[in-house]
C-alpha cells in the first residue's frame, strides 16, 4: 500500500501529496488523542505550567503558587520526587531558584499564556483540552514541515519526509503531553520557513519589509515558548546581508562561473531584511524586559534559569542530589560519577549553594558563575559530559522505562536519520546554496548549543523535521551515486 502511494506521489502535484500526508497525520493524532483520553500519557512538568497559567487567569500575574512546593499525593510520590521537593523547600526555590509567591522571570511566559487561554475556554486544569489543541496544531506543524521539505526534496523523497513528519513518535508523544515542545516546534519550524523565504527574497525584487516583520514576530513567539529560538534568529540576521558571498562560494564549488552581476559581496535587500527582523523581535521583547526591570531593577529578557540548567547537567551529577535519579540518567552518568568522585578539582563548586532570601536573578548569576568555573577547572570531565550529552540528545529511543512498542518506533523512526544526516547536511548546503547552508547550520548550531548546556530528547524535538530533510538529501545522493556506479559497472 505504501509503495503504491509512493508511486502515485511521484507524479502527483504537491497539493495531493500534502493531502495524503495530512490525512495520515490526522489519523495518527486521533489515535494518540484516544490514548491520551485514557490516561496513557503523563502530565509531567505540565503541572508547573498549569499553576502559572491558573495564576494568570486569576489575575495574580506570572508567578508560582506556594502550594507547588509539595508534590501531588506526597505520601505516594517516589523517593526521587520527595527528595527534590524537600530540597526546594529548604532553599525556598522551585528547581532551587524559582521563588514561589513572587512574580517570576525564571521561565518565559509563552506556554503558560497558551495554557491559560485553553483553561479560560475549556475550564481550569483541563489537560485533555491542552493535549487536543496541541495535536490539532501538530497538523499545522506537519504542513509547515512539508513546505520546508518541498524546497529541498521532491517525489518519493518528499513523500517519505512527509511520512516521517506525520508519524514521528517523538513529535506525537510531546504533542500529547502538556509541555512546551509541541508549541515550540510549531513556531520554530514556521520561523525556519519564513527565514528561508527571506534568504530567497534577498536576491529578488519587491518589498521585503512585511516578510521580514513577520519573520521577526514568529521568532519572538518561539522565544516566548523556549529561548532556544534566539540564536536561530540571530544567525539569520548575520547571514542575510551576505547571501551573495554564500552564493559565490557554492557556485565556485560547483564550477559555475560568476556573471558580471554576481560580483557583489553584500546584499542591501538582505541588510534591510536583517534590520527589520531584529527590530521587530526587539520591540516584542520590550514588554517582557520592562516588566522584569520593575522586578529586578535591570532590563532582562532572558529567563533566570541558565545557571540552574548548567548545574543540573554538570555539578549536580557529583552531589547527593543525583541519588535516586531516573533510570536513564543513572545509565548514562553513574560510571562517570563513580570515576570522578574524590578526584574533582574544586568539588565545592558542584554543590548547590544554601540560598535563603536571594531573588531568582541573583541565584541564577551565582549558579552560572560557579558552574562555569567548575567546568573550566575540570576540562577533561567537561568534554566527557558533553560526549554523554551528545548521546542523550541524539538517542533514537528513550533510556527510561517505556513501552517496548514506543521504544521500537523511536528506533525505526530515527536511526536512519542519524546515519545519513552528516553527509546530507554537506550535500544540502552544496546543492541548495545559502538556503541549504542555513538549514544545515541551524541544526548544527541548535544541537551544539544544547550539547554545551542541557540536552535530551525534549530539547531535540524541534529539529527532528530539519534533521530528516538533511538525512533524505544524503539518501538521495547515496542512491544517485549507487545507480551511477551500477551503470558504469554494467557498461564495462
């Protein structure tokens, strides 16, 4: 059946292919919603975002309730949870830094506002409505992924890209739980699509202001869900004025002689686009930054959680807080922990400070400074931690206890991507010039950013679709080379 659909898709217009893929995506999401309604998927950290959302609805503003310092059904909670919440209460900070009962800047507010909107319509605490809306938005995410893939792939390769988008078990899982990943994927991929269009228009006539303004606005929305969007927007701003240089470099590799009109190294249209993107993004950061200035006395738009993240993925592993960790974390880090305990340089920097009344931003600055020093004083350990985060970021299946069916689905969905993505990124940059270069470099940059700080499957979800596109570019090139080799072999 799949083979027949592939053959039809090869000669079919893109609109028909999209309808087929979206139908498959719809069926998959209906099945996932049915499973979610039966309680198959956990709430996880959705409880935190739900509390923030409820406080927004109640007019208390963006803050965490004091009741969140205790887990639900505390007497039944596993030891790891009880220890974590005891630690939170001791230092009077959720995650060690988020101060309850006070306006917070520990997180960005986008997802909490999204949940507040759903709760306002469907009722407070209606997690099933959140899951349902996210699964519906997942169809739009698949559509956007197809629009991106259509710029690099066609025929059977575009069909298989769409099939991956529709059935990716990691994307489906995070659409079915109340967490930031699904909403971030939507805005992230829309930002990528608009960015590719801006790169294309830097060579064409017509106004670029509206498109650039939309691009800046979408990247701002993505930032308000997860700040990981910021470097992707900044990278676009950097390369937009220099698209002629990228085009000349790729043309030189292809052996294409440059024409008289292609001797420029700077694009005025690209520069205007870059300034517009940055201006709109900055303007949309103003309300958040000014609100935080009223709280802290300093204009801040970055959340105050960078220090906690560094501690979670570096120093914490070598403290008592790591005991009773999840199965996956123990599997990855236990051997390294045992090897380095007693051998660390400045082990006191790995410990979490005994905070008392310090505000969030001071805690963040202290944790950030301590953990950077810890990483610099243990450089070999830092490199080994990065290598383990590489495994954690790109692993094709969960290391914690999951259904064997889900584990197998994850392995089948991602293993081929991990095999072909490396060569595919090079081929995509070579064949598609500055657009391919942008797609490949944002995947590389996004991955590297998380390898240096905090990584895991939840952090990777947004680039699953671009990774699949790059991998299919690699598969297409491999098949072409194989067919060319076979023709030469039989010709002889």
